[in-house]
C-alpha cells in the first residue's frame, strides 16, 4: 500500500528498496526510482503508460553524480550545461556504457538535470546518485501539481508519495541538446 510522507528517510528507503516515489521537482511532481533497477523502471513506465523507447530523464544533486553517465566527446557540451546547472535545465548527452537501455530507450543519449530544488538535492545527496525523473501523471494527462492529483492518476502503482513543496517554476524544464544547444522542449 502506498503512503504519503514528509520524511526524507522514508523517501530514500523507497528508492533503495526498488520502489516508486512521487516527489516534488522545480515545477511539477515527478515520479522516480533507482535508474539502475530495471524492474523498478519498468513498473514506473507501466504506471505512466509510457513506452520504454522514449527514454527517461535522470535528475541529480550535483554534476559528479551524472558525469560517469555521459560520453563527452567535446568539453563544450558539458560547458553549455554547467552554465545552467544547478537549475531548471535538462540536457541531452551521448550516453556512456554505464547507462542502461531502459533509461535511454531507443536513443544513444541520456537526458540529465542537476537540480537546484532543495528536496531533490536532499534526496539525491542522501542516495548519492541520480534518480529517474518523469512527471507524475499518466501519458497524455496533465502533470500533477499536488500529491492528491498524483494519487488520482497513479494510485497504488506508487509505493510512496513524498509531500514536500514544489519549486517556483511554472513549466517543466527546458530540454536541450548538449552538442548544439538546440531546444527540444
């Protein structure tokens, strides 16, 4: 049964035990899990009714958490991202061999964000790693702006709802290509 909590330790244990966690991001509630755990990611995609081929975003508290996941062919790619991190910007890089296919989907790239939002930073710091970050909603539905709205859409598919404040942004993060700066969303 899912649980609503404001306790970071419960949120952390949910991720570490292979569970699905709804948590606050800069603009909307996200749903995440341990990106290394294939069954957790597949459960997340099933709950969202999202095709694995699309790939998912990873969110981190610090650039060191994502560096091993990036294949940097040009230091300018990382330099572009560093000008916006920590912050509300997601960048798509060529994925290193350490990124599982259930994260990249049909792509050879990985989308990553280093957040400045305190709950995300605290959670990723406590875990010592990035987590999956996708909006807490079913495919083709509006992203949840409250825990109650996330529960309406995702219900018991989620193991824990971490009820903390959203950030001050009004839209999900901008997504850009690291090699060109081109905006994807």
